[in-house]
C-alpha cells in the first residue's frame, strides 16, 4: 500500500499523520512527539485553536536532530481558527502560526471551519468571510509561506462555492469520518475534484458517548485479526485511500497506531464496517453553516 498521497498542489503527504488536538504542555507533547518520530510518523497536525504550536516548534528544534531529520523531512499542518476569518485576519493568523511553530513555511494550511466565530449559522456573511480568508491564504501560498491549501469540515455545498472563485484549488479536506459517520457525499465531491480526504476522529472521541471503540462488529473483527480496535478503524480508512490522524499520548498506542500497513481487511470486513454508518457526529456538525 502506498504510504503517501499525491496532492493537486504537486506535493506529497503521508497518508497517516500524528494529531495533536488536546495535547498540551511541553513535557506531555515532548514525550508524544518523541514517540511519534521514533515510530515513523513524519506528518504532524496542529491548529491555532489547539494552543500548542509554540511548544511543538520548540520540540521539533530538539527532536529533529536526534533523528537525523531536517524541516524538509516532515510535513506540518496548521489551521485558521473560526475567530480568524476575513481579509487581513487570515494572512495575519497564518503568519502567526509560522512564527509560533518557528518555521519558514507550512506544508498545509486549512480553514478549520466554514463559519466565523460569534456569527449565527445562517448568517450569509460566512460566505464572504471564508472567501476573503481563501484570498489571504492564496497570497501566503504565492509568497511561499504555504505549500498546499486546504479546508476542514466543509460540506459539498461549501466545496462547490470555493471552487467557483478560487485561483488555487484545495488539496485536502479534513473532516470527521469513521464507520459511524461515512460522509459519502463529501467523499464523492473530493473524488470528483481531486481533493484528498483526510479523516479526523477516526477512533471517535474520548467522551463517554463514543460507541465506536466498543462497537461489537469492530471488536469482533479486531479479535479475528488479532489487532487492536484502533488499528482496525485506521486500516478501514487508509484502505479506502482516506488519510488518518490518530492522536495519543501513550507511546505504546502511538506505535500501534502506526502499524496499519502490515495487514489488510477483507472485502467482507470492509463492508461490515461500512454498514455500521448511522450518521453520528461525535464532533462538530457543519450542516447548518450558510
């Protein structure tokens, strides 16, 4: 299986990346990123709203030499926060992320959410503001500050709207995608326009409402394959060509989550997992955003 994907921007991205949502504090991040690099992760995902960019930047300065790596050997993604939308704001936010991460360019920069903070979901200004944000991002791309542009939590209507005005096409769409939420219309739109679909929350969330990790079908398939439930869920996505961003602070789990290329799911197992779809959002649902 191919471990990298070719983006429409002309750049390559590993199909598996390390997520850092809710991982905060220098020491905790250091342990996690050290384990991730040791396990072979070369793609790392953060965002301004995660409030960990500064620590990540400092840690890479220490850890990359330890593994004989340079900046060009890793892929760094960050995102524009919902409160940072609009002309001037987006460019400033992008430069802010670069400064905090202490690097000269970002491999990928995403609009984190199609809406703008404090606006009602139906407010038509969302459209204008995200269009302005994209123009700012295109400017940063032109300046060499961002290598690939992308979006997150967009639905087909948001994608179509973006494609109607953009000069630089989106390379990646990051969204919630797992057996309980197979957003087939989103995947179809991504396939149609050559946008790479990258899943977040492949393992659901850490809250009590998350029923994926205990879903009897998932547990049964994991038992059959002598693999962890997490490995099965991640493999289900990458076997469809969908990128994944598992996150953990446990070095053992970090290593296990990377070990998804040593086995495959049968067609029957893939179909059984896909049939579990019940349209459950464990995270944000952008359906109401104008």
